C-alpha cells in the first residue's frame, strides 16, 4: 500500500479551485499574521483546514489517502517544531491544509517527473517545494533585515565572536570547497543544486557566527500580562533553576500567567522580534506555482 501511494501516477481534479483556495487562504492568514500581532483567528484557520479536507475527500481515491498521509507527516513534524518553539500552531495548520489542497503539482505546471534520475517516485509532494522555497526566502530576509543591526552591535562591542564559532565557519568553508571540487568532476550535479548547497552552508555560518546578535535583536523582556498566547519564550536565556522550578515552557500559554505572577515572575524574555513565517509560506506557495518543483529544478 505504501509503495502504491508513493509511486502512483495521480490525477488531481478541481485544480483551479484548489490553487485559488490555497492562495486566498494563505494570503488571508498572512494578513492576520502581519497586522494582527501574529494572531490568526481560529475562525480563519479551522474553516480553511476543513475546506482543504473536504476538497480532498470529494474525489476520493488513492490521492485522498496520499493527501492525508502527507498531512499527517507534516502535522507530526510540525507538532514537535511547535513544542520546541520553532513554529507557531497556525504555521503547522496552514502547511497541513496545503497538503490537502495541493498534495501534488497541478498538471499544468507538473515538473515532478525527474528526467534521468531514478527516484522511484511518480509524484513528489507539492508541500516539499513550498517549504524549501519558503526557507530560502526566510534566510534572505534574515540576512537583509538583521545584518545592519548585527554590524552595529559588532562595532559597539555588544556581541563577540568566539573561537569555536570561527573554527566551525572555517571547517564549513573547507567542506564547501571540497564539495565544489568534487562536483566539478561530476557533470550530473546541477548548478542549481550547487547554489542551494552554497546558500545553506553560508546560512549555517551566518547563524553560528551571529547567534548572540540575533538573540539580542529578537528577544525583549515583556510583562506577563502583555505576552500573547503561544508566544515563544527564550527560556535558554533564563536561569535553568527558575525555569525548572516554575515549569516555564518554551511556548507561553495565557493560562499560566496567573500562576507565574503569583510566584513573583512579572516579566519573561520573549522572541518578540522573531520574523513571521506564514508570509514566507505564501511566498513559497507562489514560487512553487510559478517556478515549478524545486527538486526538478535542482536536477536540471
């Protein structure tokens, strides 16, 4: 059954409706994410999810089962990312909804059949490209917006670069050079694949070197009564004894506010400057529809 799901040659119906609902739904969620203090109302998220499930169920068959399988996988991964404070609950629900609406590429732009590479897959999950495009856009946003502030901190001596960070960066550059040297002698490796690897390596170096600066930019001490539900708490910057004693979680819940105030904790460090992610999901969605499957692009 699993083999059939992964290798079936699917036909997806109602493609125009699926695409339109996807773009409109994610655009509305992005609007609330930006202009409603990162708070997307449940009356937006859950109806969007239900519409996605209904559309997936209308044309019941292997594609419907495939949609649910991909959505469940994304949901499980997203749940752990949410618990770790890496993603919001709304982000996870939006990604799951896209799995129902667009489990594979619409046939008009279907480039998931990879020429010359035996992957065993007939159709790759559409959400895979959305996540990759979103991640690349997110990396460029961080670099463009945060770098000027980091330079200011460096000049003012407010952040320091440690020896282990420099050694890691040098090691990564050496690995990248070796990879490029090998890739130059293997013609099947695409230039796009090399570009992606280079972006990821330099992103890793960037986040390693300037981790302290990024934390300073993103974290602010907020009064507990002003912290929104499901905001991410920077517990790693707090005293571990206090975190353990008062059971302070990475993801803040309003129901804990009274308990913490009663214990004498009036402020918490919050990742208030953390970039919103749903607008990047919208960017990833549009790029996936316009440019096609990134896996095929990387292999071309």
